[in-house]
């Protein structure tokens, strides 16, 4: 297993949903991420400038989620993955994005994994 950073159930606010009324107000989503950095933890030298700063990653995810309305959480998950791969020194990211909308479920979720090119 490679070194990984896990961000568990980051709280997001996003306008997402197929009906217009569902997108009218931001709703609660959560994101869980598994991030594989380009550098192994053993090579970081205890220096934040060598690491993937997970606080900055969280702020970037919140920014992507809040920037515009979307119909599908699949679209939001794709956009988050693309942004993180472009902005941070990571090899891959896996995202589970949860939405709390259907009354007879705890949540619905999408999950994807994307690798750097």
C-alpha cells in the first residue's frame, strides 16, 4: 500500500440537484478523499513545504463546491478531482461524495478515482 492522506467527511455546501428548486439553496454534502501524494512520507523531512497541505486541499474543495450550481454530484466529484490533480503534487485521488436528499435513505453517494497524467 502506498502512502495516503485521508480526509473523512469534509462538510461542503453546494447548489446541486436536477430540479431547479433543489439547486435554489446550498445543501449539505460530505466528501471523503483518499489522496496519494507524489512524494512518499519518508522523503518529507518533516517540512510542510514538501508535503501536500491537507488544510489547503480542504479549502480548495470547498471553493470548487461553492463556485457554481450543478445538476449532478457526479459532475462535482469530477471537477474536484480535476482541480486537486492540477493544483497539488498528488498521484491520484479517490473521492466519495455524499448527498443527503432522499427521505428513505441515509445518503446517496458517488465514488471515483482519478490519476495524474
